[in-house]
């Protein structure tokens, strides 16, 4: 009986440790998020996320968009997301997976391609957490995401 209790304790302890996000990361649904407040280009932001075992955030639902928007309300600025259309103009995909973006969480009138270099996706409080197309060489904050 004692060995069963010890085994159960160890299983529960290991399971709870794996469900906690790393220090500085915030859990939502099945992911951990890091709101990185250092300005950098899209590629440098993506590299930073990958160096932490993550990728720029891929927004899969309205509730995830609402979570991100709620988090950045106290941290104004523009934030890079994982979306790009650099492979084929107007065909947006998540860079980390190559998956075509099927949901439409664009800010009204976006993507507008106001510059021929707007191949990367960002969000901000101005856009209420919705998406905007932006030039990839601009400096923004970033949102990293990884499974918990």
C-alpha cells in the first residue's frame, strides 16, 4: 500500500510540473505564452521564440484572440504573430507550420497591402487584438507560444 501511495504521489507531482508554464510565461488553454517586450523585426522575433522552444503565436480561435488582446491592454504596442504571406502574395499561412490560415480575424480593411513589403502579421490594442499586415523589417514586440 505504501509503494502505491508513493507511486501515485510521484505521478501526480510529475504531471503537475509538466502542466506549469516556465517562469514569465502565461498559460492559456493548451499553450504557454511569453509577451516579449523587446523591439525587433519579425525574423528576429521568430528566432527569439525558437531559441526558447516556441514560435510566434498562432491565433487559432476568437477566444485565443481575446486572451491576447486582454494581455496586451496593459502593454500597449504592436506585436508580431506567426502569420506570413511571403511565399505567395495574399495566401497567409502560419510560418512555423506552413498551415494555411483559415480563420478570419483581420481588422476591417486588412490585409490592405499598403506597401508591397507587408508580408508579416501583427496585432495591437489599436486593432482590438485583430490582425494587420505589416512590413517584416519594422521593430515590434513579440508573442511567443509553446505547448504546455
